[in-house]
C-alpha cells in the first residue's frame, strides 16, 4: 500500500508544517482497522475521495493514496463507492486516528483550493454575454439568451466560461437556467452535442482528472445560490466518468433543493443513450 507523503519541511508553510507534525504524531503505533488501497485495481476515479469525510485520501499519479494513517478512522465509508473493489479494510499496526489532525488537514486543503481558485479566476477574460431575463425564460422555455458576440453561426453556446473550476457562482446566466453538466470528452465524442447544449448553460469537467471536492463545492454553491430549473448530465461510457453523476447528485442533496435530474451516456462511437 502506497502513501502520499506530505511535503518536506523546507517546502511547506507554517500551517502545512503544523499539519505534517500532527500527522506524524508521537510515533506510537496501535493495532487497528485501516483502509488498504490496491493500486493495481484503482482506476483513479476519485469516488473514495468524495466519500472520505476525513480527507485521508488524495489522488497522486492517477491513483488513490492514503495521505496519513492518522487521518483515516478505519470505518470504511469509502469502500462501497469504489467501482473496482480496490479498497478493503485490513487490521495492522498503524498510527492512531487523530480527529484534530484530520480536521486541520481538511481546513488546510480547503484554504489551498480557495486560494488557487481565486488566483485562476482573477486571470479569466470572460466573453461578453447578455443578461438573463427570468420572465423571458419562463415564457419561452428556451433558456438563457445567446452571446452578444456569437462564437459562430452554428454555435449553441450561451455562457462563458464553461469549465466548472472557472465558473462564477453568481453569474447572471445561472438565474432560472437549465444546466448541462458534461464530461470534457463528450464534446468530442457526441455527434449530437449541439442538441444537448441548445437552451442550456454549460458546465464541463473531468471526474478523473479534476479534483472532486472543489468541483462538488462549486456546483453545490451554484445550485444553492440560484434557481436552477433542471440539470442534464452527459458522461462518457468509461467507468471513471460515471463519477460525474455521483458528484452532481451529491451537490443537489447538499444544496437542499429538489432539482430534476436527467442522465445520458455518451458512447465512444458517438451515440448517446438516456439512463
């Protein structure tokens, strides 16, 4: 079982250093239950990361890794979410679970994500879009208005940016919108992608390569802050991409709203099917 080591002391901030010391603990080991990850079975989908409320698991080199035994409570909430059976519980000598250290690690990770998102957002040059008119949407059912400056004669895109990590949660085009949340690859694989985009605000991401927690937090805030009429999810047929549906479903639950959800699978041959 491999671990994802925290940074060396010379490379980390004072806050990171404190978390690292807490994770190292006093060096004493106890015999207890702990999560084991089989790297040969792990496909890097990230489902276990979402399920782990202690933040004990991270993705590194496309594989799930335990950050520190001290962050893992050994209860196994993540096991049922793994589509390949890579996660099991074993009994061995390990550092005792440290709830305070796990909480500090979560806070540190959240702080880093927020800073990174802020840095990225400050560099975005958004394309001009028209203001959404809620009355028009309700009357016509056609969704948000197109760009003031269309991308081209055939484009159905009506919002920008479309990357989830770059989207602004309070953007006007989210008001009373119909959302299309699509896997990155679907735009290149689906022969009917324009039909999915038409009349919908688009958000895209990769459930394997993107960090799951920032994706979940951003989408939850978008749903919580806006009146979303419905959500359509379009994901690829490959196993790791099904995690997109889990993320969207969890975001709806955490938003506290009852938003209609429809799901479509995009095949590699370009066809699509409703789940």
